[in-house]
C-alpha cells in the first residue's frame, strides 16, 4: 500500500503562536497524519515571541509559496497555513489582503471563496476583508451567484454532499423588512437567488441573519452564505471558538487553516491551544482523501 502523501504546513508569522501550535499539532497527530513543516530555520531562531517584525515577511511569504508548490506538484496532498499578520506583509509591499487572495494568485484560481466550518455549521462570507461601509457597493448579484456556485461545487465534490442546500442571509436588519430597512435584498440578493434556483440549486433566502443560526435553522441548510465578514464569523466562533477551520474553496489544491490569528499577546507563553490547527489538518486530510478517491483515473 502506498504511504499517504504528507500535509504541507506553513510556519505562519514566527513571532506568533504558529510555531508552537505546529509543534503541538504534529505531536498530537504523529502516526496518524504525516506532516511536512515548511519554515526558515534562521527566521524561526531569530524571531522573538510576541514581537512581529517586517524582517520576517520574506520567509513568511516563501513558506506559503513553497507549500502551495508542493501540493501543486503532488508531493503533498493538501496545504494547511498557520496564521499571518496581514499588516506585516502589506507594510513590505505584499499586494494581497490575505492568504485567500494570495493562494488564488499562486494557483491561477479566478474565484477563491472562504468557507469557515465547525461541527454543525459552515458559513461563507460573500464579501470578505472589506470595510463595512464598502459592503453595499461591492455586493453585486454576480458576486453572490459566483460565490454560491463555487460553494455548491465544493460541497458536492470535496465534502461529499450530493445535493447541497444553501441559505442566503439578507444584508439589512430583518432582511430589509420589505424595503423599509434597506433595498439590497430586493435589488441584489433576491435576483441572485432566482438565478441560482433556475440553475437547479437548492437556495433559500434572503433570511434575517439574526434567525439563521439557532439549532433548528442550522438543520435546514448545509452552508450559510452571509453578506459580510462578521455576519458569518460571529455565529461560528460563538458556537465553537477553538475548533473553527477556514477552507479556501475554488482552488485546484486543498487549503485549510485554523480560524484564529497570530495571537502575539500569548505567543511563547505555552498557553496557545492547537485545537483549531489540529482540526484544520484533520479536515485537510479528509478532503484530500475524498478528492483522491473521486479523481478521474
């Protein structure tokens, strides 16, 4: 029997909790999931926990690039990325707002989509790292349709859900209250839903976001598409803060990451939980196995 290909794990920001949770996760998963940790030893040795430094940017970026290449060439089965501090990279001229967009560039993906998952809930923010004031102008019918298509495809082919059900939130309180509290539902979201339904997708909405996440509501869909970042992430992190996993959909490779940041304030103190990273590695391994099993021979 052929040995499973390892998971490529990036170092993230070396001044954050990435290196220590990586060590804890690899110890916890030893013998179950092979992992290849991608890091620059000199940068790791020089980094001071809790003290981010733009001098680390080149090594951070190269770790991501190397990890993506290992998966693209088939040497690794999936990519798991440790947290980065976006400002550190952007201050050195990095031209991407985060991992998702950078990996889209590296892999040639036209529409990478962020999905966050915990047991019992998957959420997709339609607009991602966007100032709230800009969301209404960026939220278009086409963006919603394309995001939903990518999500549905991934749920079928990577998550093994034959007929995925998508629930779309509204943007405004009470989903606009028939236009009294906002017009985006009627002008943008409902037309997108109609197009998706015409394509045969099981899509409902727009739903008031404040009634979408109680247990009975969550049982009615396989993924919730929300109109902006916090609308999606607040319920997910409330349900299970420590085991959330970020999955990038729409890439030719599998990529997951823990759903938390660099946590500079606790780096090096020995108290950072590896639970989210372990969950991200486990999910990446599951998705890789499923994709391999369904790939054309």
